[in-house]
C-alpha cells in the first residue's frame, strides 16, 4: 500500500530535490510528508471512541414472525470519519427483508455490510426487518469495523461485540391439521374431568380384593395382620405426560437426515405439548440426542409450571439431527421416572421392532402409550396393542398458508 512508504517517498524526493536544486520538488517532498503525517495520525485515532451497538426487538419469536434488527453507530470524538465500513455477521437462517448481505467464510453465516461516513459527534441508526423462516438458535455478531484517513493511504480495523442471540420457536399448529383428534390426542387418554389414583399419595389400607394388582399390596401390614392388605391411593385429576422425540429420520444403520421429517416431528412435539399443557397435563419432553445445556440426552421432566412451554420450545428450537441413543433405550430408561398411570407419547419417523417391543413392555407396566408416526414409515412392522396416529409427510406442502412449515433444519 502506498501509505506504507510515505516516509521513504518524501525522503527520496527531498534528496533528489537537494541534489538537483529543484525548489518545486522540495515543496512536493514536504507536501508528501505533511499529507502522510496527517493521514497516519488520522489512521491512529479513527476508530477511537467509535461505538457500534446492535439491538433485536425481541430475542424469542415464533416461526414465521418478523423481528427488527436495529444498529447504531456513534462517533464520539471531534475527528470526522470520511468513510466507515461495517461487516456484521448474521445467521443465514433469517431472511433480511431490507438491505443486502454478502457471503461469509463462516458456515451458515452471511455479512450485513454497511458503508457510511460520520461527522464529529455524529450518530446514525439503521433498522433492518428480518423474517424468521427457520426455527433454531441464532447468534448475531461479532462485527468488524474499518476506517482510515481521507486520502485512503491508511486503514485500520477491529472486531467489536458483543454477540446477540435469537431463538426461533418451532411452529405450533392445531392438532386437527396434523391429523390427530384434539379431543383424544393420544388415544384413550382421559381429560381433566376424570379422576385417577395417584400412586405417590397413599390414603389408607383395605382388605385385598380379587383383581387387585400385586404392586398395590402393603406387605408390612399384610405380615402383621396375617391377611393380604391393599393400598388405597388418593384421587387426582393431574396426569403426567412424557413426549419422546426420535431424531432419527433414516433407516439404521445409515446416518443422515431427512430435514422435512425432522421438522415435521418437531412441529408435532411442540403442538402436542402446547395442547396437553392447556388441558391440564404435567408435560415433559425427551429426545434421543445430547443436551446442549446438561450432560446426557435432552430431558425436561413433567411439570405444569408457567414457563414449562417456554422451556420445551427453546429446547425444540435447538434440536438437530444427530442421534446419540436409540429411542427404544431412551423410552425404557425414562419410563422408570414416570409414575404409574402416566402417558407416554413417542413421535418417530423410523419405528423399529425394538421400539415397539419397548412400548408394549412399558404399557404392561401401567403406562398409557401412544405412537405418532411422521412421514411414511415401514408399515410392515406390527403395531398391534398400541394407539397409533400418522402425520403424513405431504402435510409439509399441503395448506402451507396455515402451517407455514419450513423444510430446513435450525442447526
């Protein structure tokens, strides 16, 4: 760059002017020295007290919603900036409705480039609407700012932060649009008006009647009285529901992903969770991949807390396609933590004999089971004894105005 040799050029001109006794050349050498000195000083302080701020109108949005990205650039010094270039990294998964982006060397990233000038103590705000057409966890930034002197001899750049995060929740749709009856979303599961016996709340003890489960026998009292005694549990209308997501979308032992099936399965899980919480269930969600927030697979225990749906949606927004544990093993492991009479719903695109055998064992142990098949899985596998619902993969292209389901992943 010419600016790197300004001292050498001015010195060379000075020597030549002295040798040739050329006064105009001498003046040119002084002019080059002066311009280079001013440019160097300008370059040194051009990015001093320059502030770049980024703000999102919301950090949590639903699929298909718009969010406003506001950037603010401030020059808090008496030195004007004739040119300033800002390259801000934004995720490729959001659609910029205003402005232009350029490719980035980072995967799934693009650059929002801005070129402007700032006077002394000048501030500029710009707003960019974004369309969230892909669920996921997205980060904005860092940004790189460049500036230099008026003559273009020198330039300086630095990276500024911090990074801002945006969570796009998966789409939630009415169960009828998925082909699942909302009145009985998972087969023979009861509504809130029905009464169950909670095995965790013992009300008393009575004599054994033929047909009573051996699990309910109170053995200590039986030994003391010399006759069988059965536990009596308190009635309750609260039911636990565990929704299990199988992230595998290709037949084993193959590895890969069918994005349409994974996205559809996530929509099913989110929609079921929302409906069940509204109906009064304590809902938990599990997935057979490692959690980004804790050790082991994704596990959100059943709860009716006010922020339970938000936790579920945030987790589903970050689901990707890598399976770390067979869904059959996850179902068996987590069924031990769900009380008797609870409901287990498994959402999968790749049902296997091992999964169906595991579901039947869990059903015999006192859980209510429903299997939701997404896409067009292998129908040769027998599902006798299970409540089965199917959400077809052509729903991804049918009634798009209502469902608005994107076929890309959020990873």
